[in-house]
C-alpha cells in the first residue's frame, strides 16, 4: 500500500473534490509534504484517511458550482471588511487577502482572532494610503455604504463624491490600479435617488479608468446560502483590459433552514450550542401563537390589532413581522438585531430568536469562525456580512477572469 498519495489519488480515494483537499490544506487541516524520491507535493495516506473519517459527510464543495482553480497566486484588498464574510469567501475561492480595512473595533478583533496572519488596518479608511500596492494587487473589493451625492454639475466626478465612503473606495482603486474591482451593496442602491447615486458611482469609476459591467442583483439562495438575501454587485474592469467578466452562474440546489442548522450537505454536524438573544415576555406570548412559516396574520384578530398598532391599517403584506421560519424554507434576510421590533426571525420549534451560531450558519460562516465583542456586536457583525458561500462563488468568477487576463497577457 502506497504511503504517499498525489492530489488526484487522495481525491479519488476518499471521494472528495480536489478543491476540498486544497481547502483543507489552506486551513491547516491537511498538510502536503515533499515526496522523498520525486520531491513532488504529496499527502500521507494515513493523514488523509484519518481526516476523512472525521469529516465523513456530504460537502457543499462537492455540489456543482462555479469552481475554477487559480492558475497563479492572486491577491485581494478588502475594504469595509466587517466580520470577514466576503473575505473568507474570497479566501475559499483561492484569493489571498493582503490587507483588510475596517473601522469597527469588535469586527477587527474578530478578523485578527480568526486570521492572525491577515494585515488588518483598523480605523477610518480616510487615514490609510494604499499606494504601496500599486500594480501589486489583483482585485479590490468592498461593501461601501450607500450615501447620497451632491449633484452640482451635470456629470458627477470623483471630486463631487468627497465625504462619501464610495469616494474612498474609488480612491483606493485608483491608488492600487487592480485589473478588476468589485463593490457590493443593498438592492436599494438601484433606486436610491431615482438611480442617480448608482449612475454617479459608474461615472466616477469611468473617470478613474474602469468600465463598469452591467450591474446585477445576486440572490444568495442561488449560491449555496440558505437565506433570501440579495446583494447588488458592481464590477469594474480596467480600461486597458479587453476581456468580458462573467457573473457566477446560479447553482441548481436551493438550501433551506434545516440544511443550515442540521447535519447534511452544508455542514457535517448539527449547529453548535451558543448564546442568543431572548424575546421580551409580551412578544414571546404573541409568537407562541404563530405556526411554522406563519406571521402576524395567523394571529387572532384582536391580537393582530394590538401587536401591529398603527401598522395594522396600512397597506402591504408586511410578511416579515411576527414571522416564524419553517425548516423546509430558506430563512428571511437576517437583520443586525434578531429581536428588533417588527423584523422577527423566530426559530421553527422554539419561541426565540436564532442564536449566534445559528445566525452564523445561516450566513454560511464556518463553525470555527468566532465573533468578538458583546452579543449585540456579534449579531451586528453577522447580520451585516456578505454570506460566505456567496462570496466564494463571486470569488470563483474573479479567479476565472484573472486566469483569462494573465493567460492573454503572456508573451506569445
């Protein structure tokens, strides 16, 4: 029996994809060694078999998606990094984070405690200069907040955006000059100021030398995320590059809450126990009456009136109010506070909000990704995050683009 296995042999032996083995290698769970005779990178059979025994469960990496292998070492700078949802996704797709900026102290503690080797730039982005990375980084990403611009002139330029965080995003892109930049935001950016804000952003990216791909709203449920969350993606391609960027293709399988919290294809174990918020007594009494997949209209009429107050007479379904999630459906978009008024996301069987680890699972964070700060700060970090699996699929689309770019720019 062979003591050492190649990547292909190890993959075939345990029925896991090569990317899964590479991910285990990156995470330090499986370490390649140099084969004594050939000096090739190989794996010890005993280590592979032992590790597989501990991870014996279906894996989300084995579900068809947008996987593509990086053909070079690619790097990314992450702005407005939060708790690292997008950064972890980028890492899983094969992109190396060389610097991350975040102003929130607790979120920075989260990043450092989970990835001590990441360069975390804590503080206001305005105080950091990124010129040292000029032409040295492949992609700049960031979830800049949506802020209004001042429209003094007919065409919005970079100078008109001063004071906004999108200005800082564009400034960093200009300083770094990467082949591609990716901005993400809420769907509402499409209609913000009747679309003028988004058009202003596109105009600014054009001014600093980037063509913007037609924007798309990606639904997280189409990218291995058990949550009805949407993110608007803005992609800029440097003007000297004549290549087409392709958004990630939707995956065929839709995951639900059971997939998030129970052992299955997304996770190899049930969700770990953890702390969580509680409903006030008056709200628990009301939500006790709501069935799975039900909401405020499933309450007795007199309780509807009392619970909804003035909102009872307003138009619109308001289906997220007093909502109990069902096991067989994706969760509604998580908020920054799990028990806040009129955006309830109640557990299917127990009358309580989701716990910290349940929140993290619904956002597809790994179970070993720990969050720092108070409970309220942890919920905020998770609720604000880009789902990790969505970030991974976007990462693969970037890797695919960069593979084409560097192949096309090689000397013939």
